[in-house]
C-alpha cells in the first residue's frame, strides 16, 4: 500500500473515532451535582519534581482547614501514589491503568505538576487525565484587583489540536499533517459552561476568542455554536474576537479592564492563559480547574521545576498555584467559606516565597497559613 492510502486509512479511523466520541457526548449521563454529595473524596496526586513538596504541604493546610469535615466523614482526603515519571516510563503508560482506576474512585482530584518525557510518544499525563475523565472545561481565573482585572477563562480542554496530537499523518520526505477537531456537542458544552458562569456571577460580557477568519470550519463552528448558546442568556453580550488581537488587548492597560469571561478553543486557551497569568504575577500564582460532568481536577499550572530539585532548592518551592487550585476545588464542592478562609490566609500571609534561601520555605509558608487558620 502506498503512503497516501495509508494516510487515508488512518484518517478514516480518526474520523470514525471522533464521530463516536461526539455521539457519546450527545448521550452523556446527567451531570453529577458536586454541591450535593454526602461524602466528597478528594484524590491527592503528588506528581514529579517539586510536586511532592508543594502537594504534601498544601495537604497539611487542607487537613487543618477541613478538620471538622474530615472528622465527620464528610470529606475524605486520599493519596493516590505512583503518578511519577519513573513509574509511567516503566509501565509505558501516560497514566498507568491502576492509577486511572484510583482517580475514578474519587470525586475530585488535587494534582501536582507531572513531567512529560521529551520526545518519544508518551502523552502528557495532564492531557490523558483530561481526556479519560472528560474534563472539558479548563477554568482559569486571573485577578489584579488594583487594576480592575477580573477575568475568567473557559478553555475547551478535550478537543482542538490536542485530541489527536501525535496521531497526524506523514508522507515520508514530503509533508506531515496534524488534525484539529471541533465537535458540535463539544462546543455546546464549553459555551454553556461559560455562559452559566457569567449568569451566576453577574457578568455581562463573554468574549468568544477564535481565528474563525482562517480556521473556517473548526473555529467558525465554535463561534457559531457559542452565539447559538448565547441566545439563552439575554442579558449577556457575546462578542467575537480574534486570538491575535486579543493577545495584544491583554497587554493594553486601557483596553483590558473591560473583559470579563472568555471562551476559547483548546490551544488558544493554553497560550493566552499563560499570558494572563503573567499579568497577574506569573504562572506560579494562578490556579487551574479542569471540570467535567462526572469529575473535576484542580492543578498547579506550572511545571515540575526539575532544576529546583537539581540545585537543592526544592524546599523553597512556592505552593501558591496549587493552593489557588485548592481554593477553586473548595468552591466546586460547595465549601465557599473554606475557600474564602484559605484565600484570606494567603492574601494576608507575611512570609514571602522567592524560590531561594532569601525567602521562606514551602513548609514555613504552609505552617504560617495553618497558624492563621487556627
Ligand atoms: C497547561 C499545560 C498543558 C497544556 C501541558 C502540560 C500539556 O501547558 O495545562 O496549560 O498544554 O494544556
Ligand atoms: Mg499551558
């Protein structure tokens, strides 16, 4: 068989798989109400590099914050071991099957950063977990109150360039093609999540950010479906923006304060949320929620910082990002007072973390939070 036939056959398989996925979305089970669970099981995953340090100390903060709920059996904090680069490489699986099964026994997950092997074919553990748990909404808030910035990004988390990453086609010595996939139910559910959030939080504007002038099929459909969903939210303005000009607007101090909620396809969302986090003070300061109908995963948005470990600075790692993620998790499971208490403790903490010996250690910082929560 020649290279073109091979590629065409591969494309047929991909199409069939994606049509089946769209069908599963359409027939999905009703969403679980995370605010009404009698017992919430929180799975805690350490990750790699600085992951065990920031996750371990943050867990102590959660244990202090939730001591009554834990004692009453309403909250269970459960460590899920083994999502390490060594174990994943040994098993040849981005998320080993027993770990995935353990994740599915929990309601929500709090996850430290995991390393993605360079090269090779192994997928990132994040991308695998997002797909396997169908965590379609990547929600990333960015706030700079003194500048009037209060943004919430709804990044589609299971489609676009990511869903078939690594499964493109190659015609040897000639060309290669990757695929970008947008399904109608996939657009509908992320649009619904963004507009529902806007409605519940008194927001009046949702920016739909695409490159629909070029990516006519995929982004064109994304925008179209967002506008269709917007019709159910009469008080909320739905505005189209192109991703290139939006990246410029976000660094325009006069223009950026007007934005409230953003809804956007996967790759644009990945890129622009790093830009936004930097405006807030760096990726280390931002939390991230990956929300689906049955599960939700809350994670630090930075990487595993292997260099900090190599240079012996691991103990000085900053837990702010994972603690902000924990704050989002507490809101998701209907403990807003606990989330507020954690946020207040962090905002008022006099200790500064610099990542080096001139700053506090992760342990000292978390001890200070625990003391102020008592
Ligand atoms: C993120 C990260 C991930 C992504 C990586 C680690 C796969 O950049 O959560 O934004 O691209 O989604
Ligand atoms: Mg990213």
